[in-house]
C-alpha cells in the first residue's frame, strides 16, 4: 500500500471495492455487489473468511452445469480508494474458496460466503497415516502442496530441523502444519494474496507501529473500549518434545513472563499459571524454547486489551502494531488480533487486539 493511499484513508474519499468470481470453467466474473465484509482473525485456524452480498439472483447455481462451475470456484476481493483524478488504488483482501451461495431465486439478494485457501488443506483429511520429517519449512510446504500442488509458500523464518511426526488417519493436515510451524516459534497462514506464509508473530515491545488511530480532527479513530480479564490467561508455557520413533531423548523448556513490571509476572501477584504444549517435532532445547515463547506470547495476559473502531484500512493485518490516541489524549500501542473490513461505502472497521501497553 502506498503512502498516498494511507494518507487518503483519513480524508474524505470514495472507497472502491472489487469482487471477482473465478469459476472452474476458467471464466472470471466481476461481481456487482451491495455489501459484505472480510474478517481476518489470527485466533482462528482458518484466518480469513468473507461474505459478499449480490443483488443479482442469477449467480445462484440452478443446473448441474452451474453447480459444476460453482463447486471449487474462488473469490478474489480487494478494497481501496478512488482518487478522483481518474486513478484508483486497490489493496488485496484475500483469495477465498466459495463455500455457499444462497438467496431469493426471483428477487435476490444473494449471499456468497467463502474461506481462505487453508480451508482446502484442512478439509483434505488424511486417509492413511502420514509422516512429516526433515525441516519446518519443508514439512509445512509438503502438507500444503499435498492438497494444493501449485500453492506458493513463503518462509520468513530461519528453518529448523524437526523430529518425525506421524499423523493418523482422519487427522487435519492444516492443524498439523500449524503444529510443525510452532517448532520454529512460528505460525502459518494464507495471506491477502492467497500465498501461504510461515512467519513469527512480531513482538509488541519492539515492533514499529504501522498506523496511527487518533481521536483528532482528520484522524481515523471512531470509538474504543478497554478491558482486562484473567480467564484462560497463562504466564508460563512448558514445551516438551519426545520422539521415541527416532530414539531421541525427551527435551523441555519453560518460558515464563520474567518482566517484573508486567501484571502477569511469573511469581508476582498474578501467581504462577502455567500451560503445557507437547509435540514429537520438538527434538532440541532450542526448538522447545521457540515453541514455548510463541505459545507464551499468545497466552500471556496483556496490560490491557482493546476493541477499537476506525475508518477502514484494507492493508492492516493481524500482528500489526498500531498507535492509538484516545479522546483524553492517552496513547497506547496495540497489536491487532482480528479485524473486519466492510465491502460497502459507509461501514467502519472493528479491530480487536491481542495486547496493549501505554505508549510514553
């Protein structure tokens, strides 16, 4: 996304959205749509989902030929800005497997729903035992390309060796890919371009903010809620690995919140509240440490949590750090956990955060 588009988001502008339907016949249809949304949530196994509302009921498949063209079809969605000078800029919001089409066959409207391409991997359950071995990147790529041979997989991590992991019949390969990525302290997901990415979660304490959400004239801030909760919060993760098939001895690593200034400091007033993670892919102390640190970032209580509503930014992603300035001039750094981007002209963008801290 260009600096020009980022600046225009806070100004008066005409949003532009584009929805393309790719049928299995090779035909590509630009769908005239009246609404819908894209939700991106790193807390869900399938990170991206979409709903598109179309006025024309002819998109409902009625014949066997229609159904054949629709089953396996994909949606590509974008949102951006019309600059008013004859040019526009669009940002991708995802590539989706079309999962359902329903509506009034005579008058419409019709709702289309989809999930990102990781759903194809997840639904391709194992029909025979499967062994993953080698390295994190190689094993994750093999699981993804087992279902999507042409899938692009990008690694943004330092690769690491894993122990042999055998998955049973009926196992979910996408869950397996996530387990293997965790051995390198990473996560795997389908991005806005439909490319699979293996990456670590940015550290809130060190990452640079990518966007300012400010309650000032010309700002994108609409409203915000703050809260704290300790249910299902852990301040320590014990990661363990044991691989008897490769005759590798057990290894383990305990990662704890060791910041004395943190409200969830291990052994502080919050107490000790460990959780546990184990996988045969973890064969070294370093692998256990990386997995434990990743899981701790996900499980540790934040100083504060937030639900923010802002003008839509189609380039925002889970893991991004944003600087929020409230109406009372207090500032916080938040890390995005989930967001919903509207496909209509007037909707706002709800954002929930993983964690937040005061920004001095």
